C-alpha cells in the first residue's frame, strides 16, 4: 500500500463481502460518514463490492435499518456491484469480511496480495489472520439484532481503520 502525504495522492479502499448487500455496504456507509468531518477526507475514496453480487441489488432492509437507527446513516440508495478485475487493480487496499473472501481475491489477483486483508486482520495487528476471529459473520437472513451487532462490530473496525490511516 502506498504511503504518502502528498496533497494530490489518494487512497482507494474497497470493502468486500459476498453479495454486497449487508456487511460491505454497511462498512462503506460507516467509512464515508466517518470521513465527512476529517481534514483532507476527499483523498480517501471508498467503495464496496461483492464476490458473488447481483449488480443493482439494494442493501438489505435490516442493513439499512441498522445504520439509520444506530447512527442516522442512510445507505438506502446503495446498489450492489460485483468485484471486477479493474476494481481490484485500481484499489490500494482491499478489506474483506472473511478469510474466504480474502483468499479468493488473492487467487484471482495475485499481484495485489500485499494489499488484501480481512478488515479485522488489518485493524487488529496481533490477530492471527488464519483464525476465525479474523472474520465478520454474515448476518444475511438473520433477525434484525444480528445486523445491529454486525454494524456495531463494523463501526469499531472503522474507528480503528481511521486511526491506522492517520498517516495518510
């Protein structure tokens, strides 16, 4: 990953999950909201994708409700997108929700291996990257409370991510 303080440089981060309707779109929404008040935040570009997404699918109702209820963040206009080779090549940092997502993308984009992590392994440096603790569980199809817990876990990771990127 590039490390620079040049005012013209930017950092493109892509959050990835399975369908791009739950975890990754919540992470993107949380990150965009967190960046609103930061100096030079326009230098960090965030997006979300899925490895098995149906382009155009909306965010899940529970994902929308969790972010709106907890932090008044609106992701209702989100439309799912499949991670493309171009997306991966243009990203400076790819943060996945699970080890499986990470490993699939590393196989598909071997040149980007050094820039692909689970979100949790990236923000928790002492975490074993091969442990299930590196995963953020998929709330898809679960009751609303599971989505809310997932959103809170993502929010904590986003706070840590912003601290880690403070050099940028």
